[in-house]
C-alpha cells in the first residue's frame, strides 16, 4: 500500500455511501492503518447526490480537507455519471469503481475519456440475491477493497463479521446475507 490512499465516494442520499465509507475506515483502522472517513454535507435529502471520503495510510494523516485528487472513486449509482463529474481530479494511476450493468463503451463515453482503470460491478443483482433488497453500499464496499488492495480480502472479511455483529446487534438475521454480499462482490468486480 502507498503511504496515503485517498478515495472519493459518489452516491445518492439513502444508498449508504456515507455508511460504506465509515465501515471502510473502521476496517482499515482495525488492520493497523491511520484513517479518515467523512461525508461532505450539503442539502441532503433522499435521492440527492452526496459525496463521502476516505484517507487511509500507514503513517499519521495530517491533511484535514476534502479530497480533490483521489486515487480511487466509487460510484454507487451510475445515474450520477450524467449528473456529476465523477472523474474530476481522479489520478490516472488510480481507478474508478462503478455500480452498473452498462457496457464498456457506454461507460467510457460517460467518463469524458478518463484514461485510468475502470472497474464495474452489478451491486443491484448482488444485493437482491443475497439480501433480498437493494442495498448497493455493501457490494461497493467490497469492490473498492478488492480494487485498491487496502487490506487483504481475509482481513477485510474477518473485520466485517465483527462490524456487522455490532451494527446489526438487534437484527442478527441480516449478518449472513451481508457477508454473502461481500464475498460475492469480491469475486464479481471486474475491470473493463
């Protein structure tokens, strides 16, 4: 892992981008890394575009601002490709991870010819199959861990069991489905 990895999340209110960024921060912290996980607040409402951020490092982090030149971008909702410049500042040495079923040419056209790596995952299919409802944040969390290699898949899955047991203490029946969603997503994220 580089000394500092910066990630920007794009989603819509209610899709869990903020929650996923915080879960990623917790998981990275639990593997001994220094972390930041924070949302950018504006006039949030269900369905409105939102942005969240992560900084993850092997050394203390002294930067305290939004992220303007991320190494990775996660797009939780592909309708944002038309609404937001998701590749703004994105380093070509990094990658973008998009929840979509669109073909590679369509995606490239939306990304204003971004020349870096592009990964896709069908988070809708995975979450419906494993959770019975559409919660795209769980598959997208696993996808960014796989693409960025912030931690090993084993470390990630082990930590997420504990996180889910805490988060869903009053709904333990959803833990198994969330773990299946993570495991499936680690296998199904693909480079286009």
